[in-house]
């Protein structure tokens, strides 16, 4: 074997293979990666330089890929529970498939296919395959962890504009970055943001936390957690008061402006300051900048604005600023590009929808959550996963008996102890994962999945790039690709689905058909290929509403949402005071608890097993402003009790001025402490079903010494 | 020619990608120090935000480590100016650590000196050092000192 230093020499026997990173895996991540392979083993990884999405970079997580893929805890064989939950014996794939098929078909026969839930957490790439399996089996109950991430922002966008618009960072002159820190959460966006600032783009940052972007911001607004909607309405009032709104657009293309105007009139700069904590003068400055230094784009987060009880309304209030200033679907504004594949829109058209939904959902029984979250069900073709534990435990409106899950992490649910009880109530639970996670330990059968390095994956990127990877290394042990598991199960539990039955590449050919791309052509380009200039591929134009109207019931941008009105919600983007339901004066719980803010070395629960990541931040911490800590006699690194009405965790204080004085900020995925147990499982946004992870009241006190 | 690292303090977000890339490149276990060290402070030029430094051997023009090494274990690659160590000659005396302005030498593993070699083998193959290529913000660059 060559020494490490020889791997770059010609003739070293080391082959550089092209793949995608195994860790974050999403629309704004999924970085292209080179892996240096010798004798079937990865010696080193690096970002793929020629890949336009990440341009050779990887984050702290991606660089630890070897410790993830070759982790000693990787599952390498199917397991079946013996006796109590958590005790397993190894079984063969044939035994596993046979038992799963037999049990699921028996439950379907006895209780109906809807009694079986198909759930996908991480990875996400298999979602269309898993949902097709669910529907071909006859179950409407396909659920994902996007029930707490991103989709509420899509609902807000669809209610308002009938479509989601991506910020056109390359062409904007002002950029409103609302509650997002891609420097830690999605590093491919880091360089484009800095380059925009260096080009002279006015960056207006809205974030209670000081982030890396703050030093590039023309103006930084730091509202209290959850007061985003109030702030957005306050910005709107200044814009309208000063006559800076786009009158022609509003006149011709919007619905409900007069009512909206009446709503925002309440939010004077002074009132906005009182409710959000943002100085009135900054509200005025930001509004003028946004409206007069266009084109202006709005970049939002997948979670920070919608993890509140009135999250969708918060987010709608923010998005309204785009239409108000005439920037929606404009160059340099928020550009509508129809979804191509896996939540990414680019110039290519695929048959994702036809593939994912072999039958319309309307032909199937109602989904989990349909009775409580009708708006969710209207805009998202999935069950609302936050409601799963409740329906499993209550059996209402119908009982759920089994779950086939891929990478499910029950610890992500608010009040996850309730989901633990629910999992134990299921008659049959299968989890597919790379590791024997706390969720997998509760399963009846556990199947070992491949990492992205061991399988194929199709990805499109908004920069008009596409890649179909081939396995860079053989699967570890008996691990298999999730797609192969789904296809083999389809042959047994949904034999009428001949497309799934025909195998992975047959499915890809079907999906790719309208794009003119083929599996054969994609395989000839291991680093992927650019869609620009290909025959039959046309970039999405701008101002499409001028011809087609908006895909809303009125055909207009809806300041007043007809759908929300019909469904009994406030039709205007009315944002309540932050914290909504809680007694804000209560001395017992004086701080906002914000869970889920990203740390650069962790991705949910995925990288805690990597020593290179863990070493960078070994112990669970809660971030507190030094003044907040001093008032409680808490020193940096000291243990504190973080308490909500629902429980408490013992954790170390990390004192930092980047956190405001009214907030306690904690990462959600620590293996040692159950952060999400501090949250009440029923504190959900009634429109989206999203949990209010970012505006719960909490208390912090110095921890007493542990006994003994 | 002498190659060295350039660091743009404003661009560094403290994402720590360079540290892990260094570990992957040189196969450095988590309990040993990486050759690149990132530190943050809140009283720096970007307060109230965190100002970071990301530091590794700069291949100094007048490298004091080269002067003080009693066993000539530290040497300079002629073509690139990269300062490197022949560990078989190192005595573990730590004289180099005492004079290094970047705290580049470490002795944590087997007691012999280990340090950043600017990913000399990557540079020889026409590639950037691992930390530079992976840098998510473009804060790190590598090139001729002039």
C-alpha cells in the first residue's frame, strides 16, 4: 500500500472517484466530493473542485466523511428483535424481506393499507421512491421530517404567491437575509454571499443572533425571537407610508391590499420597536433600503421563522415584502423555478410528480393529520409527521399499526417521550439506518443502509448542474442502498407496481425522460454535467404571473389569503406578539429558549459519532449572554439547569455576546441530553403543524452539585 | 520562491472545515492536535461577532525553528520554500516550539515534532493544501510570499 503522502503520485494505485457527501444531503447542500480509493477503501476525501455547487469546498462535517462511513458503529447486517426492544439477532436479507412483507400484508388485510406508515428522516434522496412504495401499497401515510423543516415556508409562499421563489443572489442589489446562517448550515452559500457583499449588494440581516454575515451587513436588525412577523409588518408600513410600494404591481396583480394596508397601519415604527425590540430608526432605514435599492431578494431559513405558533403567518408577513416592492419573480428578486427533483428547481423538467404519485392521493383514505392540519394537507402531499405519535396513541380517526421507516429520528419530535411511547405501541416497526440509533433500537426489524459513497444518487442543482453518481466503494458488510430495499419490498408488497419492480435504473429513466437526459449519458460524466445550452432545456423566465396569473384561488398575489379565510384562519398575515400563548411577564420563565440553532460541526444527530467532529465541541452547552449569566452567578463552562414547564436538562453554560440577553440558545441533537423533551408536543402551529421550537419560555439557574 | 498561507480575517466564519480537512489529509487522530489551529475571540475587530484566527506553519523567510534545531531535523524544500521536518532526526527537544511565532510544532503524539508541511505532497501534485481547498469562505489562500 502506498504511504499517505504518495496518494497524489501517478502510479500510486489510488483512484479518485466522484461522489456526493454523505452527511447533510439537501437542496442547498449535497456537496460534490472526490474520494481517494485504494484497494476498495477510502483513504481521503476532498471537495470536488469542478463541481459548481461547492467549488471544491467541504464543511467540517463533510471532511469527517471517513469517520462516518467507516464508523465502528455502522450496522452491517439485518437484525430482528428477540424478546425485549433493543435486543437483536442477526438475520439474512431474505428472512428480513420475507417477514416484513408477511407482516405488512397481514396488517393491510386486517386494518387497511392506511394503518401502515412509511416514514423518511435522513437521508432524503430516497423520498420519491419510498412515497411511491407507500402509494402503490395503498397507504396515503408517507411522512418525512420536513414536517418540521422547510415545508411551512413553502405553505406560506403557496398561500401568498402560489409558488416558492428562490432569492436571486447573483442579480440582486439588496438582500434581506432573514434568520439564516448558511455559514454554519449550508456552506455552499457562503462564498456567494460574501461575493455579493463585496459586489456592493446591501445586505440587511434580520437575526437575534450575531452571525458571520453581520460584519457584511449594511444594516442588522435583531428582533426578539418570534417577532419576525411584527417586524415585517412594521417594515411594510414604512414602505407604504412613504409611497415606496410598487403601485402598478399591487393594482394589477394583488388581492386584499386595502385590508393589508389597514393591518400594517397599526405597526408604526414606534409600535414595531415596542413589540420587536428593533429601534424605530432602524425599521425606517431598512424599509427604505429594501424598497429603493432594488432589485431586492429575500433569503429565509427553513425553520427559524416558522418554528413558532404563528410561524406561517410570520413567514407570510415577510414574503409579502417581496410583492409589495414588486420584486417577486423579478430578476434579482425571488425567482420562481418549478421543482425539478428533490426540492430543487432548475431548468430541467422531470417526471418527479408522476413517479412519486402513481395514484392521486385523493383516491386514498385521509392522511395522518388531515383532520387537524387541513392547510398542510392541501399544500403538502404528505402526512403531517408531528401528528403521528398522537394518532398512534389515540387510534383516532383510525388506528395505525405499523411503520416502515428510513432514517427516522424520533428525538427530533417535540416532547419526544410521547413518540417513544407511541413507537412501543406499534404492532410492527421496521427502521432502515446506518446506525443502531435510539429510534432503531425500538424497532422489530432493523435493516442496514448504505452511505452515499456506497450507492448511486441523482441530484440536480439550482445552478443548472446534474449528477448521477455511481458507487465509489462497495457497501459495508451486507448494507444495501435504500432504493434497492424499497424496490425489493415493492416486488413483495406492491407487485402491481411494475415500474418499481423493474429496478432503480428503469425508475431513473422514467423520471428523467422529459429532460432528455439518460442514465447512460449521465454515467459518462462522473462529475456531472451542465444543463446550460442543452437542446430542449429552457431556463425559467421572469414575471410569469403577467401571462399566467398566480397559482392562487384569485389568480393574484394574496395579501388576504382566501384559503386561510375558508379554513377558518386569519386571512391576513397577522402576527401575534412573540411567544403567543405564554405569560410573557412570568418571572418563573423569563427567557426565550431557542433550540436548533446550528453548530458548524454537527448535523442533527448525524456526526456525533465522528471523533473529529466531537473533538471540536465535546460537551453539550447552552449559549447565554454574559449579562444574563452574571445576573444568575453563572460562569463560563459552569453547569446549569435549563428548565421549561415540561422538564429540565443539566448542561454547561457557554457565555457569548452573540446571543441576546433574553435568550437561551441550545443545539437540539446532543446524544446525552433530551433537549426536545423540554418542548410540549402539542405546541404546534395550527396552520402547518410545525413545532414552536424557537419561542418557548425557559429558566436558567446554576446547577447544584451532583450528589456523591 | 517561498510559498506561504494568506489569511483574510474578515472572511473566516470559524466553520472549522480547515481543521477537519487537515486531520483527514494527514490522518491525525482526534486526541492529537491538528496542524492548523482555529481560535475565536469576541473582543476582536468584528465585535460583537466572533473574530477568528486560523493558523499553521507559514514557512517563515527567516524561520527561527531552522536556526535553533540542534539536529537539523527541520529543513526547507528548495523549490517551494516549504519548511518540513525529518522526524527520524528529531530529538524531541522542543527548541523549535519555543521560538515559533505560530505555535506550529507539536509534540503530542510520540514526543517527536509534528507540524504542518503545507500539504507538500498535494502542492507537488499541483493541488492546493487541503485546508485552503476546503475553506468555505475563501479566507485561506496559498501562494508565493511576494
